[in-house]
């Protein structure tokens, strides 16, 4: 009976100790408020403010693919394949001397 009481007492003590640890309050840090992207309509459509600044940014581009196929009688099939990818980034910001405008365009052809 002593061993049975010892085992039951140990199990009860273990349950109480683990329950006491789980009862500790978890202090979660307050999340920082998110700054959502704002639309910048001062320079036209497609611009948005870079978060934390007064600079307006516009991102654009294109992707184009062409295929030309010709099958003449008595000859092998002839084809050409052309692709073009372009990305353009524009930034505008007001300064003491007027609007500062910068842009970059990257283009790849094959």
C-alpha cells in the first residue's frame, strides 16, 4: 500500500507542479501598428508612397513573346522565337527646387 500511495502522491504532485507552470500569465508584446501603403495621386495614376517617406514610387513593365512559323513545301519547318521583358521604376519627390524625378528601366531581349 505504501508504494501505491507513493506513486499516486508523486503523480498528483507532478500534475500540480506542471499545472502551476501553465498558469503563469503569458505577457505578449503589443504589435507595432502597421503602416499601410498610401496612394500618391499628386503625380498621376499608379504611384504610391514609400512607407515612412514622402517619396512617390511607380513600378511598371511588360513581358512580350512572339513566335513566327513557316512551313514551305519540300523544306523543313522554320520558326523564330522572340521575347522581351522590361521593368521600369519611377520615383518622384518634392524639394525646395521643385520635383526631383528619377527612373530606371531594365530590359532584356532574346
